[in-house]
C-alpha cells in the first residue's frame, strides 16, 4: 500500500496520493449498490441520458458520456449544470434519465439542473460524495463515490472516485447488450485501476516535480486530448488555472489546429495525451509545435514507442499500461494533477487555498 510521505506539506498532494485507496474503497463499498441500481435502471428502458455537473464534475460527466455511449449504446449527452435548463427541451417525449454529478451535493447550479429535470418528468440519478446532501435527497437513485473528505479546493481524489463509480455503473449497465465473458474482462480491466495508479505515482512524482520547476514560467499551457481524454485535457487545464494562476486551456487534439495554434510561440507549453493509435500523427504535430518555439510534453503508456516520443519532445510522462481506453481518464489525469501541484509550489503559491475560489459554489 502506497504511504503518504511526511514530506508532503499540502493537502492537495496528500489527496492525490490517496487516490488508489479511494478507488479501492469505492469498488468495495459501492459494487453491490451500483449493480442493483444498474439493474433497476436497465429494466426501465431509458431512451436518453443527460449528464450534468459543474467544473470538475462536468468533466467527469463528459468522460462518463464516452463510457456510457461506448459500453451501453445509450444516447447520452453531457451539459454544464448552469446551462442545463437552457439546452433541454421544455417537453420531454422520450423516457429520459438525468445523471447529476456533484462532489458536495450542494452546488446551486447542479441542484437547479436537477429541479429542471424533475419538473420535466425525468428520473434523477445522483452521483455525490455526500450521502445526506440536498442532491441525494432529490434523487430517484444514488451512487456514492467513496473518496473520503477532500480538504484542498482543487478536486483530485473526488474526481477519480467519481469516474470509478460511473465507470462501474456503465459496465454493469452494459450487461444487457454484451456477453458475460466480455463484461467480466471489461470489469477486470477497470478494477486494475487502483494498482495502476499506485504504480504510476511511485515512479512519476520526482520527474514531474523537476519538470514543473523547469516550465513554471511559461505564460500559457495548452492541453490536447482525444476521445475520452478530451475530458482529461479540460480537467487538467482547470487544475492548472486553479492551482497555478496560469492561462491554460484544454482542446480536442485536432481542434487545436483550427485557429488556437496561432497562439503558439516560445512562451507556450503544450501537453499532449497520446493514445497508442495516434503516435505517428502526434509526433508530427509535436514537431510542428516545437518548430514554432513551444515546449512539448507527451503523456503516454510505457512501451517501446516511448523512445520515439521522447526523441521528439521536451519531456515524456510515462504512465503504467493496463486500462481499456474507455477508462483511461482515471489514469491520464494523474500526471496532470501532480504537474499542477508542483507548478503551484514552484511559483510560491498555496495549492490548497487558491484565492477567489471556494470548495462549493452556491
């Protein structure tokens, strides 16, 4: 079991190191509840799933949309909670489930989105770390990620626990359209996540600490990711904004070419999340960005191709392999959380209490 180092002076880094145990606890304590809820929801034959949340919880929802769509075939759409009532139609003609995600269960935007859903006759599934919260009391179904109390304002372990619980739900809901053997293999991949995160933390921290010091003076950071890791790019950018007071934006990888690339120069850091089937294209992209003067960091799974990526970048953060792509946001966010923490410390900031921000937005 990975121990929290006494050398870690902030709650944020301690909570990052608590993530493997938070995932284990979520699997152990929520497995039966999630199976029961998935069975009940599967029996209702919902036609549409809306997913809503704010900030980090919205990013968890975006990754969840990818998982639900790919594993269950359900039509699902993620919307920011503050925009929910604008975007959904006033009359709902299809049987609809709304998944509302909130760490505290008290975010005013999420509660208003839940009320808008209930007023339109939708069913409500709450995903909240707080069992007795206002959101939980409104819901027809509740899933409780077991992250434990999170003190630092930037969400870290609550995010990965949300992802784990929703991915577990997606796997169990997929039972109706997948073979049992295939489902068991998918579930086994997901349940490897705690050990994979623990292994990655064990060998990546020192490297990221050094890299954060080296890149701390960059004026802008752009994070690029595709598929489920588009959500990771957005969440990584949010962590940098919250913790480091740096301009940071996340993009779907190829969308960055449609205009935003104009901003790239020697003051820019680009962090690219690499999937195994994207290596050739992203090596070319990385070289183009470096020719514009930018520093480029790749995040990738450990393999023989890592050597080629390292030769064509300024830094490569290797993470442990073993997760299905659909679950990879649980892992790929880890180096970005560490990087945000250590860049904040390098700048002389307090990552636990970023000025102007609060833990719960009401």
